[in-house]
């Protein structure tokens, strides 16, 4: 009989691969232009010799600053957001293993002993008796034979959800790396702003001391003294403000790194950091399909297709099998004697006739597919917009930097001439005051633009799907 049971199990396992009711998946067309946008705000997108694309440049090659690389390595080891994403992947993989295991029968080994004494007044023979029963065996309990692919569809759904979770982990890693790099350059920019504010305060203090001396001997009026005092007070406020920002930037970097960053790894200013390498977006927008968030959305769409297969299979009969084979005897010593073999075979079939929940579940599965499709297409459109915005910044930031540098130079010369005219008594201090304010604001703007260019390079690498290698 054991041979018969094994033959039945083999045929059942073979037949479970005969039918699956999930619709065939085909990748939907991308709802975006095939080429990157063109116009005055964009550089002409073309292959530039010596400028790699995202696919040709890994993480360590893109970032060239030695200190920044070490901080990124710290964050990849210690950051709790990334650790949580990795744990979610482990959980999804385990859930997939549970679904996959449902395809196979669960075989249990059993052993039992039954001993009962029956008193004489209850015994049919009128004498007290002792009944004994011993048994051992192997059994399969309620194994569903997946003729119509319900379990396989659920397994496919779990697999796609696991793969989507893994891509979500890659997205978290890309986001983490870009945030670490941006925080690093922001700290460098604010430290440079702090240095600028301190230098400005020093200059303003020297000017105040000079005018106060002139005022005391009657060579300057009180109005000029009060005007220069306002500049000293403003410069002190700027120093305090950037001292605060530098501390907050360092706190943010420590949080992203998952541990306090050593002082020797922190940047002094923007001039001391090495910028990332230039990259090309390539000629086609199809590179966006390699972004992990879009791949994750596609896996969720595939999972929705598989869920339809499981919902369709619910309309068909469900066949399950319970069977066991072993030995039984009324004496322990006779358990393995000839003729003590025992077996049972109990197939069961359930044919759904009417269940409103089945039809509702099928409608839910179809709606879920439409939702997943819309989410997939929306992810592509958002990705295209992110790249287009980044390319617009890349196409204009150099012109803005040139203009801002020219503005700084012009205002610095204006300040120098105004101060000289004031010292010669030709002009009032009001013109010097206006030039000082304009110069500090222009220098701040130049630092912001330099930071914006660095941050945009990082963002372009991230929105094109780099940073997860």
C-alpha cells in the first residue's frame, strides 16, 4: 500500500503544474517621452567623451572626496533606516518561503499507545479486561492538490512582493547615500558661511573702532557711528546663526551616519572638498526603468497579476488529501510483526456553488491590478519629472555661478571705492553701508550656488538610479 500512496503523491505533484489561471503579464508602455526635454534651460543631451553614464559609474567612482567616502561607508553599516529596510527584505523572503512550502505535503511521523482497563460490571464478558493498542506511522494531513494554480499564484505573488521589498531597500540605500553626501556638502557650505560671517564681523569691528576714534576727536558724526554699530550687531547675529546651523548640520550628519562622525572626517569649507564626477543622463529616458523604485512598482504590478490567478482559482474545485500508512498491534512486541500493517486514504473535494465573497474577491483582485498599474505609471512619470528638473538646474547653474561671481567682484570693488571715498571725506558712510550689505549678501549667494551645483550633481546620480552598487 505504501507504494500506492507514493504513486498517488507523485501524480498529484505532477498534476499541480498543469493549470494556472493568472493573466499573462506584459510590461505596459512607459507614459513618458523617449527623449529628455529640450530647450534653453537644458544642455544638449549627447554622448560626451570621458563623461560616463550612471550604468558605467559605481558609487566609489562617483564620489571622489576621501572623507565623504568614509562617512558613506559608516552610514551603510550603521544607519537604522537601512537596517530596517534590510529586515523587511528578510521578512518578505521568509513569507515567500511559507507560501512556497504550501505546494508540498506536510509529512508527520506519529506514534501512539492506548491502554484501558474495563471493570467486570462494564465488560461484555462479565470479567475485567485490559485493552491495549500501539501504532506508528507516517501521515499527510489535508494537503491541497493545486490543480488550478491557487497556491502557485499566491506563491508568485509572495515572490514578487519579496523582490519589490528588496528594490525598496535599494531605494532606501540610494536615498541614504545622497542625503549623507548632501549633508556633508551643506556642512561644508555653512562652515564657509560661518568663516565669512566672522571675517565680516572682524572687518566691521575694525571699521567701528576707527569711526569711534574719529567721532571722539570730532572727525565723524554720531549718525555714522550708529550706522556702523548696526553692521557690527548684524554681523554678530550672522555669526550666531551660522554657528547654530553648523551644529545642526553636524547633528544631521551624525544621525545619517548612525554614529558620531570623527572631527577629522568633517569638511572645513567648500573649497576643501572634492566634487563628485560629472555624469551624462544618456540619450534615452528608458534608463529610468532601471531605477529601483520603478522596478519595485513593476514587481507589485506582477504580484497583482498573480493575485488575479488566485482569485480565479477560487471558482474551481479544491481537492485535498489526507492519508497515512503504518503499523498497529494490541501488543507492543507485535507492532512490527507480519500482518500488522495499516493505512488510510481520504481524498476530499469541495466544489463552490455560491459564495458572494468569491466574486467580491475577484473584483478586488482586478481593481488591485489597476491600482498597481497606475502606481507603476505614476512612478515613471515622477522619475521623469525629477530627472528633467535636475537637468534644468544642471543646464543653468554654471551661468548663474558666473553671473554671481561677477556680481561679487563688482560689489567688492564698489565697497572698496566707497570706503576710500568715505575716508577721503568725499562721500557719506551711507554708501559704504549699502555696499557692505550688498557684498555680504552676494557672497552668501555665491556659496549657496556652489552648494546647489554640488547637490544637483548628487541628485542627478540618485534620480537616474545610481548609488546602490
